[in-house]
C-alpha cells in the first residue's frame, strides 16, 4: 500500500532502538524524510545509518535528551516544522510506590507526559496551517491494564492519554490526527528490564519469567519492533485521516477485555 506520505518530514523520538526505531524504519521505508532523536551520539548515528541503508534513503539524526528544554530545541532545529511527530521516551523504572519520592515522580511525568505535550505544542499549529499532521504517542498497554511494578509509567502515561483525548478533537478538522499506540510485550531492551525486575521480585530466574511471559500471551510470542512500526506508519498515512484520539492496543491478545 502506498501510504501517501513520501516526502513528508517526520521527527521520531527515542528512535535509536526498540519501538522508536521500528517506527523510524517503517516511515523511512515509506520514503518519509526522517529525523531520529536519542541520547547517545554513537548509537544514534549508527541507527540512522542502518535505517537509511535498509530503506534506501538518508535518515537524519540528532543526539539529545528529548526530556529537556535544550534537547527539544535541538530536535526541532534538526527537523523544523515536522508533518509527523512520534513521541516516545524510555519508561521510568519499575518498583514499589512506597520508594518513590516527589523527585522520582517528577522525572517520570517529565519524560512520559510533559515532554510529549511540549512537543505537541511546538508542532501542532504548523501542522494545522499546512492542513496535514500526524502525531503518534507511544504509551503502554498498562494504560488499559496497569502493571503493578510499573506505577510510575501507569500514572504518567494515563495523564498523557487524558490530555490527548481532548486536544485530538480540537485539531482533527485541519487534517491533524493525534493517536496513541499502546504496546504490550515486545521483544525490546525495556521488556528485558521489566522481566528482570519481576524475576527479582519473585525469586525466579530471568529465563523462567521470560519464557512464562512468552507462553502466557495468546499469540505465543512477544511482538517485534518492525510490526509495531508498521502500525505506526499506517496511522501516519493519508488513509488514516479518520482515526482520531484513539488508543490502539498491540499486545498479541493479552488484554482480555472487550473494550
């Protein structure tokens, strides 16, 4: 399918690995002019080169901490006036809520709620003026089914979800859509960290917890960044212009509810 977005400009955050990289790859494959952002210079440069080689195009990059004012300024300087924005940031640590003080909570909110809001604020008016925009927020399946050891993520990402629900309806008339992608268990470094925390909490080995998680999923496996990226790219397409303010769960059937 021709997604109709070749030549559009995209800014993809936290895209040197994992789900962000999967999104960047899918957009580059669609011949979007992609700029990726991540913290580590060498990792980001190498990821941009690899993504570009796979897609047969040039992928731009900037090493910056997107959760800071300076980092956001650097990202927007590298990709001014993007048509597509993919908000993503590393999740906060797992643990027990009794151990989290105000500073820990503020860091989680900055990364997983306030940073996406700031980037939406910086880009949405330009999208509206050009009558095209696609904003995708990578949140978490925990928004629908909270995970006990991920309370920081549960709270911050749910706050972003509530914010998006209102704003998405205010900008849709200008052909700007804002949607959230909710990953379940995908084979990423983040999942390995979560599984290790679960192993430590239960006294089981990492391999035991990993295999149990894989087998428990109705799909019998974990997801891949490439298939996550494919959904992201579709939501950025011209065909997806009527999908507004939605929370789209990709979890292999793990969530058992109807709604």
